[in-house]
C-alpha cells in the first residue's frame, strides 16, 4: 500500500531508510530513543511499532510520517546508537602535552560512553548479527572524522616523542577499545556461567576499565619490531560502496593528514 493510499502524508518519503538526517523535533527524537531500546532488546522482527507508538506517545500514522516505515525507524535508531557512543569533544581533550596522558583521557572518555549506553552496544551488535539493513549501499551512518583525527594527532605526537611505536592507526585503537567494551556487554551471562566472573559488578567494571587503558598503552609502547605498515587494519572503501573517499570528498583520508599536525600537540 502506498503512503497516499494509507493516508500518510507524502513528505514522509524523506525519512525512509536512506541515511537521511533524523527528524529534529523532540517528539520524533523520543520515538527514536524508545525504538532503540526495543530494537536492542527484541531485535527488528521482535519489535512491534504498536509498542513503540504506545511508549513514545505518538501514533503509528505519525511514526510513518516521520520515518517512512519500520525499517526507516530502525535505521535512525542505529544511527542514534552509534552517536551515543561518541564522547563529547570536551571529554577527550586534555591540556597536557604528554601523548600518553592524552591517550589515557581518550580511553577513559570512550569507556564512559560504552558504560553509560549498553543499549547502544546491543543495538549495534543486533544489526551486525541480523543484517536488517543493506549497510554496503548506505553512506557512513556517522561522521567519525573528528575523533579519528584527534587520535591520529596523539599517535603522531607520541611517535615523534619516542613514546609510541609506529604502525598503529586510529582504527586499531578503536578496535581494541571496542573489543573489550562490547565483550563486557555481550558476554556477561556466559562469563558468569563459565568463569564465575560477573562483568557487571562494580569491581569488574573497574577491572575492565583498567584492562582497557593498560591494553591500549601497552599496545602503543611495547617493543615490537616495526613491520613498515601504517596500520594493523586496512580500510576497504570499495566494499562499502565508497570507491575513493579521498577523491569524492569523503570524511577521512589517513594519507592526507600530515598537514594537520604542523602545530605541536597541546
């Protein structure tokens, strides 16, 4: 049935699943927040628009108006989940000119976001397992350039100071941090069953926090021979439907960041 046949205003087409910016009004933002909780808990198939409409205080007709359809709402909930894991810029900037301290502050800020938003972690895991969206055909769901450039600046400052070894990129750091942060959320029950370790206890939350900081700093400062590679991980822009991010004005081009670091790290 078309939107016109169902009585849904035609303007809703702008909010179908296409990577569009989420609607700005507070009512639609509340729907997105409620939807995120439902999708994270029950998955796409197990979530009913009726339940979201009831809890968010918005009719199904208006949900269709704002988001196009259930898949459009799901996409905006996924975008919201990713953004919830972004620390505010003030949280990871540091006045110290010591790169190790800057990296410690950054990891602290990232851990705090993961700790505060387990529902966002579950939502992202749910999408990766069930593959509701055709992610390969979508533009990036979030702009990661600001924090990636900050990490690259820390890495270059640390390498120049002889504190960090070369061959590590921002992508490597994020992967290491996310691995531990996601594990704490997704493996709580099995870890308790197998090892009698309750990852959600106060002591073990702090333990994972310390493990994350120590892992990143040890990774950066260990005496491992340089392989000559720029990173452990290699981005494949073609596989994500972005043939050349540097050519089309993409968000981030790690090969062209050298001029961003002319000024000393502060």
